[in-house]
């Protein structure tokens, strides 16, 4: 979602939008440690944007979910992701020849929120979370999923 900088002021502007699955899954596929994970539904984003000098302060919350493999038993499962974020997006004039040290920047005319919220979503994914607290995992000897079948290693 793009926001015109001219539409922002010192009073926070609230925006709500959904981030489509396709772009998020493309980014997820490029992220290390996220193999076998995918999004099935759009990400819901609610944010407030406020101009502070030339910078834009973005405060918001994203909600969605990711389907991935349990690191213990390797079963596929769905987990909710709810994440609050706050970013300061600096103005950066790309024509000046200087390099920006900012993690996120805008050109003074528009700000694309999509890459920022997808990055926040990816930061919220924990690929070490098991499918449940009592997941017993796989047997090291026979490979049986101990949540479903007993070990045959005797």
C-alpha cells in the first residue's frame, strides 16, 4: 500500500489494509530458515502514520498466520502471528548521490508500506516453535512420530 507523504501531518493518520499472500510467499521463499513455510491468507495491517520533520513515524499491528513444519515432529501446522511494530522512515533524496544509512526510507513524495510490513512479518516468524508444548518429536532410532505411534526400537 502506498501513502502520499503530502497527505500526512503532525496528527496521526490511520490506515488499514491487507497484504496479499503472493508477495509475502515470494519474500518468505527468499528468507533463510523459512523453508517449508507458507502463508495461506492475507496479512491484516492497522497502522498510524505521522510526519515528524521529514521523517515518517509508522506505528502499527499486523495479524496473520503461517503454515510450516514442526521442528520436533515435522508435522505441518498453522500458527498465528501477531506483532506490533514502530518504525521511523527517513526521507532520502536518491538524486543527491549520497547513500542512506536508514533501514527504511521514502523519497518525499510517497511511502510504500508493503515491503516494511512484510519485513516485520518475517521478523515475527519463529521457526523453532513446536506444534504444541507437549510435542514428543521423532524417535532418534526408528524415526517414529512419537505423537502418533510408539517407538519400535526395543
